[in-house]
């Protein structure tokens, strides 16, 4: 019996040691492909956040390989563990808008007039994120701006492919607009807002509602480092920041493919730019081109990329990248000039920086007022760090 016990202890020790070595090896591999730019404030803090995220992903992959659960479900579980208690300043309620889960935040302080309404769409690459991950941020927006905030728990990829997330956000917004009197919100002050993939969804919803005469006009769109196109992953910001946490260039392409097809096949073609035929790329070059990026954003290690053609087979799998509901930067001018006033946040050390810059130009060229805020020391996901008191950044706050 003692021998069996000893062997069991040894087996467990070896298993745990192997598990730790696997995790550490994967973390070291990821580190070797990552870069914290010198311009980032508090680089050690960013490195710690990066380690936490890599560790979750690696453990999730190991659990998937041994058949316990999928990597995606494990990461989602870890993200959603924190729950906040009652907020003394807010009424918070979970509801369904057209079968879409939403969480409503309403200030308790009486208001002499109708409030703003903010439809909030969380980030997470269409794969991660939830009502819980952006709970603290939504509470803060509701309290600080004394607005009614509606956070939308849209369906996630890869289980639910495009256009599921877009449709959920659109349907929830329309439901809110049609039932505005129940929430004390001014129909002339409804805003859509989102970070990262949520910024993509906010832009798409804005475009869809622009031509609707049967609903209130949106007051504004708030786009926080949005991803707005999938034609060119070799724009200056994608090259300059390809290894900067918290979003690598490869992961940006991976996530949009997960949203589109539920898998990441054709990732290499998307990254090298051989997924869209040259004639189609040239047609959109007036909107998606390094030529439209201000020169000051090209000085940090940018090399012009050679245009590559696509095979018919590859293009067939990704041709919906040309749909504005998926890539809002490709909307026609007739739609863009009807859009509401915009606030766009970009970060210098973010692969998606140029998506925001290109959309800013498109809006301004079409007479839409834009307030642009650029974080010189910012990186992708800096707003999400708002959720943690110890690991937050002053720029994010």
C-alpha cells in the first residue's frame, strides 16, 4: 500500500511539474514574439496583464487537449468570475430585448429632465467579453454621466457566426428606441458606444439606423479603438504594433475570421493580403490605404506592402469582408454622410489604430463632426484595465 501511495504521489508531482513547464514554455514563447514599446507608460504593469492573459489561454488549451473543456469556455469562465455587489447610486436590472440579454443601469438620483441613453457593446474580438467583463465600466459611465446605460450581451463566435452579434446589437437598440418612454430617456439623446469589436458593432448599427425614418435619430457614436476593416492587415499600425500586447496582429485577423466563419482557416492569406482580389482592393483603396494615414504615423518602422491577388477559392470563403455590416469602413458615402456625430479613441501602440484614423477621415470627408482623442502612450485594451484597481492605467481612466 505504501508503494502504491508513493507512486501516486510521484505521478502527481511529475504531472504538476510537467503542467507548470508547459505553461511556462508557452508563456516564454509568447514573450519572445511580444514587444512592450518604450513609449508605453508603466510597462511592467502591461507585462503582468499579458502574463495573466497568456496563462489563461495556455491552461485552457491544456484542458481542451485532455478533454475537460474547450479553451474558449475556460477563458470565458475566468473572465466572468468577478461579480460586483449592489451599487448605491444605480438601479441595475437584467432583461431581455428581443431575446437578447441586456443589463440596464439607471441612476437613482432624480433628474429634472430626460436622461441620455447609451447602448453599450462590449469588446472581446466577438469571441470573448460579456455583461460581466464590462460591468465596472458601464457602472462608471452611468454614474459619471448620469445616463441610462444598456449593456448588450450579444451572441459570441465561433458558436454564433456573423451576422449574429451585429443582429443582436441592432435588435436590442431598436427595441430600446421603441420603448424609450419606460426608461426616462430623451429620444434625441440616444448614443451607441463600444470598445474594440464593440466599436465595430456600434459603427455598423449606426450605419444601419442612419436611413431609418421610423426611429429616433442617433445623437452620437462612440468608437473606442474600433476594428473597422479586414481588407488590409499590413497598414502602418498593423506592422508597427504587430507584437504589442494586448492584441497581436495575428490575433486581430484570427478573431475576425472566427466571427466570419467560426474558424481561422485562411489566416495566412488574410495576413499577407492574398484573400481579396486586387481589383476589389483597388476599388476600396480610396478608403482603405496607407495614403490616407497622416505621415507622422508612418515614421516608426513602416514598409509599403506589395498588393497580392487572391484565388477564387479563398475569396469565396471571406467575400463577406466586403459587407459594411462586418467592415463599416467600406460603407458607401451616401450612408456615411448621414451618420451622427462621432467620438473616436485611438491608441498609438494598437494594431487597430489606423482603422480609427481611416474612419475619422471618411467621416470628416462626408461632413460628419468627429471628436478624436489619441492616447500617445495607449495600447489596445487599455480601457478594459479600468476593471482592476491595481492593474489600471491613468490613460485608460
